[in-house]
C-alpha cells in the first residue's frame, strides 16, 4: 500500500497495465517526454520506451481514430485527450466508430480502447478547460463512461477499463488530481465497472454523485449530520452502463434523493437518475428528487466557484429533501 | 514511365495495346482480374434490379470503377487489410469474398455478417481478407487504417493497409489526420483516392482548389501519384509499388486514381440531374472493362465466345446468390440488443425482454413501407 494522490494512482495504474500487458500503449499530446500537461504519464516513456508511450500530432480526431485502428488490430491503446473540452473533434470517432464497431460488424471487429481525459472545473480553466461533457457520451450505446473519485478507484477502475473488451471513456476529475490522497494497493487489481461505491453510510437521504462532486457532497453531508440529517453518499463511479438496480435500491431505502453533478442541468446525468427513480421507485419516494448541478450556461472563469456546486448548495438540497 | 502528381500513368491504351509492357501476371491471374471485374458489373446490375423492384432497399453503383478496385486489390496479399469505401465491391470480390456473403448483406438477412444492422453495401469481412466494416460517415476509416498499420509496424509485421476513399473524402477531417499521422509515423498504408469526379452532386472543382488530389500528399511528406483509374495495369502498377515500399518500411503513398462513376452516387440518386451528358459519353469510351477485354483479346487470352460464356457464368452466379439470399429470413429479434457490448448489460437486456413480452401480448411490430431516402 502506498499513499498516493489521484494523479499518482493514475500513473501507477498505467504503469501496472503496461508492465503486465505488452499490448498496452499510451499516447496523446505531450504525454511522452513531458509526461502530460498534468504529469499523469510522467516517466512512462523513460521506463517503457518510445514505442509504448509516445507523443502524437495535435489532432484529437487522429488520436482516437488511430487508437481505434490499433485496437482493431490487437493492441490495447490508452489514448489521452489533453482536456475533455478538446475531445469534440474526436466525437465522430468515438460515437460513430468506436461505440458502434462491434454492433455494426456483428462482432467481427471490436475497439477495446480507453480514452483518458481530465475533465471538470476547479482549476480556473474557463470555458475550455473546465467542462463536464459526460452526458454527450452517456447517450451513446456501445461506450462505457467511468469517473473515479478516489486514488484507490482511479487505479482499479483504470485497470478494469484497460482490460475491458469495449471502448471506455475514462473521465478524470482534474480538481481531485492533487487534492485527494489515499491508500492504493500495489500491483494489478480491478474495481469492477458498473458498480457503485457507498462513500458514506446514512439512512435518511441518498445523494448520487461522482467525480469531484463526491468530496463536496461528503462535506455537505457532515454539515447536515450536525443538524440531524443522516445522509448516504453514493459514488456512481461508472455512469454507463449504470448499475440501475443499485441506484434503485438506495433510492427506495431512503425514499429521499439528491443528485449532484458539475455539468449543466438540462438533459444532464441527473435527469436520467431522476427519471429512473420516477419510473421504478415513485411509490417509495417521500420527496421529489432534487438536482444540484452546474448552471445551464457556459463555464465561467473568474466566477467559477459560483458556477460549481459547493457544499452550501448541496446542504440546501439535503435540507429541502429531508424536510419535505 | 515517370510517376507524377499531375500526369496520370497509363499502360493499356484505349485500343488495348500496351506497347510491350509486361504485367508479370499469369494467364490465370489475368483472367481472375477479368472475372472479378465481370463479377462487379453483374453484382451491380442485379442489385439495381433488386432495388428497382423493391426487393432490397439500396445499393451503390460501381460501374466504371472496376479497374481501380481490382487493380488496387490485386496488389495486396490475403494477409493485408482493406479499409474500404462503400464503392469497393471489386476489392472484396477479387479476394474471393463469396457473392452470397455480400448478397446476405444486401438483404440484411439472418446470414449477414453484420446481422442486418447496417444498410446494404456496408460490408464487413474478416475472411478471406480483412475487409473492415464500412461506416457511412466519410473519412473516419482513414486514421483507423493508420492506427491498424501502426500496430502491425510495432509488432514487426510486414502487413500493408489500404485505405480507400473518394474525391469528396479528401475534404474530411479523417483525410487530414490520417495522412498527417501516417506521414509522421511512416505507416505502411496505401491511401487510394478514387477520384470519380463527383461527390454525390458536387464536382471536384467545388471540392478543392488544388491541382488534383495526388499533390496533397506532398504537404504530408507522402509521395503522391496519379494514375488512369480505368487502366487495370496502371492502377496495379502504382499500387504494387506503393505496397512494396510500405512493406519494406518506406512509409505511405497517396494514389489518385482518375476514374468516373457511370451510375449515380447510390440507387437513390439520379446523376443526370447534375452530370453533363458529354461526361458520360467521354467516359463510356474509356470503359475499364472493355479496355481490359481488348488487351486480353490482343494477348490471345480471350475471344468473343469465351467472354460471353464467362459473362453468363458470372451473371448466373450472382443471380443464384441473390435468389439464395432472398430466401433467408430476417435476423432474430435478439440481434437488436446483442453486440452493443461484449456482454449485454442489464438495462439493455431488460429493454429486450420488454420488447419480446410486448410481441407476445400484442403481436409483432410491422415493418414500415419507408424507402431510403424517402
């Protein structure tokens, strides 16, 4: 066990996968000598050579397009998109190609690849270094979408994603890269995809959240506890395919639900959770599902701390739902 | 013979003469090429009839492009990979994909490798050659070919990857990223631009202001060459040179094959609405099949009787394939839900169970009478 930041856990996960499986390649913009703009791939080129970890031209479409071809032809590519905000030139490759290849070829061709990308706000990155675009991708059958929130999960989910036979979009909450630390087992372990994690036990209200919203929610839950609200915090970890049964069990068990995400509200992931509960657990609910989300605006720079859901907004929602 | 980006290489003259050129192909190989071209033409004609009579929904005419398809395919080994466009029937047929397999796809039936999920023409084969699953977006397969090639190169294999696309495809994002990556990585890829003059209804001068397409390779550090796409030997020659160079580690090549689509973009398209009639006249005189027949006749390998017999045999083969494929029923309902992921996730399984249950209670859904593209 080592005490690592989330960023170090990612690096450890990549390193472990590359060591265990010679078909794993890591590439993207500035991931080689520099080790990535956040240093997630630090020293991988030094330790595994330039055939295993290398820089590419500045082209997200090319990075993902090539990754698909590599995956088709026997490799396990782990491509980095420098910021999730820059992934959109590759949207066609992800949505039209990687996600549909198995289906459209009747299983003759597949694309077992991982696209890692830092996402979310909290670093004063403005419109184009802060976005949370998970909803675009969660609308895509054939794709898996994973978001870790702890160093332990970051490594274990990344290793599960790399071993997965289907394409995985691995969203790394950059606000947590260096702000969270935790025990990370050595060697190769996998946190199974499509499983939830109970980040805090509680009986009265369930909060579903993921990524950088998990610590925000935990802080609000502690404050709520002081006023007598016992809050359960569920880290969704994998958004697609979602453990729907698990979500419904938690929702039914407390009868009161809050969903928290950074992304804009309209057609956001919270809408899916809310609809799922409305369709399958309405008779268990004691209060409406409340969403705490980013605003339906682009992501501001100077005032980002007002845009991002914080413990105050989550606490408001907890009280509203608990006292409904 | 100098290979350039502006003067198309030609080997077979319109009269079938080759000025002493030795194609270095046996009689059997020459006749195999000829037969593949006949297969394309027969497949095309029968699919048009099937579409016009409402028995299949869609097809892509290949007439006029056969020499490009077969000439390029003939330069590849079975261990090489083809990342085809949707107008590459001849590449599959040359390499021995059974016409029946292709017809299963045209009907989208239960035997179709893609399980009826795609429109007709969107073939996918892994045998007898990798003929990679076709998607409809333009140019997306170009960087994929480069990635697949990079994988082979890293493993020290000498496999070559051919990516085929049209003149319109050169305007796509994938063309730029694919050629750029291949140039940087010196990937074993042959980029084949089938310049047939038209991207649906848009002529090449509305596609690019550059002097042709082969010259675009230069900006990526990739040799470009233009060739008469209706000349089987010329296409084979330039492709073979590109393949040999790629196999030896010399990197990619961009080939522009100048040819012409004698039919519409698809069976839903009427080219007479936008192609000037004189273009059809011009290219009709340059028909790739007729030109190759003249060569074969001059070489003493073909005569009218043999040609007629072969044509009948090929037409019968395609017609039989169409009849057989039409007899096969649609894919099972479960194929709507399988192959999305390696394992069916719970939410998709439940959606499937819901549909099966609905069918049991209220009867099956009825196929609409919608015809592409309405």
